[in-house]
C-alpha cells in the first residue's frame, strides 16, 4: 500500500502495536476503535485526556526519545509531513514501518480515514465516519452559502507574530467558513510585521488557542494593529485538527457564526 506521500510501504499483517506522533491522528485512532492498539503517543496527544496516563509518552512532534520508541516494539509509527521532521522520520524508519499523512484539504482527511480503515481493518468504522463528516460538511456549506464573505487574519503565534497563510489545512477551513484569508498571498505560516496602515482592511482577526495559547487579554494587544476588525479568540483544534475532530468542528463553526459573527457584523 501507499501512504499520502505516495511512498510504498509493505504491511504483511494488521499492525497491532501503534505509535502515533500526531495528536489529531491519535484522536482519530481512538474514534476508529483502535485505542487498545496504541502503545505510544506524544505529550500533545491530549484527546482523549486519559491516554497520557495509560500510554507511553515518547516525546513531542519534533523531538522524540528513540530508545523509548524502540523498546515499545511498534508494528507501525504514524507521522505527518508537516508535524514531524524529515530527520526524525528517517531515524524512525530504522525502527518500524512509518506511515506519513499529508493533509491540506478535507478530501485529504477523508482519504486518510479510508487508508487507516484499510490498514487497521476498521473499514466499516472508517466508512461510517467518512459519511458522517461528509454529511456535516454538506449541511454547513448549505448554512454558510448566503453569509457575507469576510476577510480574516488567523494568528497562530506571537513573539514573533505568525499567521496561517495558504497551503495548509487551516486555510481550507477558513475558506469553508466564507472567510478570505487576509494573508492568503503568502505561503504556509509566515512571520508578519504588524502596521495599522497595512492591516486596516481586515474585517476579522482570529486568535487561535493553539499552538500559542491566545486568550481574551491578547485581543487588546493586537487591536491597535487592526483598528477596524472584530477580534475573536477561537478554538484552534477546530481549525487545525483533521480526522475525527471534523465531527465536532462544523457544529463549532455554526455556533461561531450564530453567536459571535452575526452580532458583530449585524450592521
């Protein structure tokens, strides 16, 4: 079979000992009914929360303890092109089969769910999940179709200020919400220098709760640079966690539009 980088990987039997180095993929495994097969996770794998007490934490997404991973004798290690480093993956391949995801769109996510369904013999659960996500996406698209388009800047870090531009999953979900990415002319996750003269056209600023933990007090800090914008702190997991998190994300987006954006843009 192939992973999402179109790399051929040879799997002779259903993997029973899984290490997941991507938080959203860990959550996906659990929701596919594979919790008992997970032997290792990252310190950022916080959903479901009890996993960190029951599974071996092997490090983060950029640095791991290779000895811990080796001792766990995994059948397969699940990685992501964006989350994990190339050097790390090369070392992991000396230990076990490495399956790499590459996610930019919801279609990429649905493909990954299908791949996991085949790989771990959870095809029925995967098909059910794909249908449910597709249904929720269709319903949300119908809800959002008549909403006005807004320009939105999505911040992921401060010190330096960094945003989600194009060529990433966040941008896909911004567009799905009817937002035009204010930094869509740039790529990936650029640092940006803020000057009110450059940002006065932005209508909406979204401060993500992750990876930088933006909170309500940060709204006042950024407000001088976006004098004409509505500023909201949003759940970063809903905008950046692919996989089964999408089962919750569309309801969250609808709530966001109904309870926050409608009142701020009612004029």
